[in-house]
């Protein structure tokens, strides 16, 4: 008789896992592996890391996937190693080396050039990127040997810290806005120094308020029991902790979950003074326990407008 192998029932898991993505893995491959290890029904990530890059990759499960887009807009921090004097066609180690130049720069010259790239700058997106032209990713054109005109985009380099220079390798810490290509930044620094460059290594250390030191590796996950894996999950509101909070009574919570706008001033609810996104909780009058209801926009005249709601069914 053929043995029937029963499929493991997927679980409705809600929370956030901070993964330290290994080199050589795509963000999607890392997500699929973690999803299997946690036996989760639904999962998503909060923005890709290139396969050659490592570091912080927040993974969202269940209800947390509704808020994953919020981290796409968050500032990011990286530690990168720029290889001066060597140019690749992709701007990193995944491509072909196409040109080498003599490197004869001092630390003082490097520090002076770095000042040019701080603050608001313009970047031309690389051909080896997932940006689309007529429905086709730019990297597909690049692989066909086609180079298209790309319009420069504004990005912000909040900080660009010199760490060390051991010729020809320059190590930097970069904190930047969404949409910044660190590969392009490395190449542009090389151009400004007159020797060209590409990225030798890239490690993401922070996304918004989430930090690398709180991550777990895939190898560590594999060695853990299921209970240990689940214990690593941060709550859904870990993605929203940078937003002010509003706490509603049971009755107001019911109206909020029905999609109704609520006048917080009229209802006497304590709320932030500035308009913008907030996280919303329900307070249990008997136990004083709080439950996340979702996110909302606090509008003019203290009006709370529901935005993304989570399932409160148990």
C-alpha cells in the first residue's frame, strides 16, 4: 500500500520576524524559507534586499502584512564597503568587472568628497534594477545590452559616516531615505574621486526603528523548535510603534471597526495634537488590557478616520 503523507496544516500566525538575510539569497527565497519554518498561512516582506546584500529583512505574518508597506517609506541604514578603482556593470559584486583605474586618494580627499553627497541629492537609477519601462524591468534590458535614458530622482542622505579606509576599500555608514540606491551612491563617490568604484559588501542595519541586533538567522531558525520560533515574533504593532497612539472605549472601538469616523474632541478622547497617522487600540474596561485595532488618519478638528483595520476575531 502507498503511504499517505498528510500535509501539515498551515497556521494563522500574526507578527513580525526580524531576519538577518544571508548573502546569496533573494529576499523572496528567504521569506519562503521562513514561512515554511513557521508553518504560516500568510507572509510578506517589507522591501527587498539584493541577493549580494545581507542584514535586516523584516518579515510580516498574518495581520502584520497589512502594514508592511509602511516600512517601504521608512528611512534605512546600511554599512557598506566601496571598492575603489574597480567598476562593474551592475555596481556590485554580482556583475562583470568592466574597468580598473589607479587609486591614489587620501583620507582627507575622501572626507571632502563625502560632504558632496550629504543631504538632498539626485540619483540616476541603475539599469540593473527592478524599475519598469513599458512593463519590463530595467535589468532585462540591461541583460540584452540595451541602455535606456533614466531620469534622476531626488533622495536624501541623512548621514554619510566615514568608518575606515584601507586602500582600495572604503567602509561607510549610510542613513538614507526610501528609494536610495547604495550601489549608485558608491559608484558616484568613485566618480567624484576620479577612480570609479563598485560595492564590495552591503549590510542593512536598520529599517525605521527596527534594528539588526534584534534579528535571527535562517540557520538559527532551522535549529529551533516551533515554540522557540514563535517566541521570536514581535507583535503586529511593532511596525507602527513610531506613530502616536489613540485608545478607544469598547463602544467607540465598535464604531471604528465599522469604518465610522469619530470626533475625538466631541467624545472626550485624549489624542495627539498634530494631524497624521496614528495607531488605534481598544481598551478593555474590566482588565485594562489593550488590543490593536489598526491604523487611522487623525484629521483636522480631531476627526479619526479609519485606515487599515485588523481582524479582532479570536
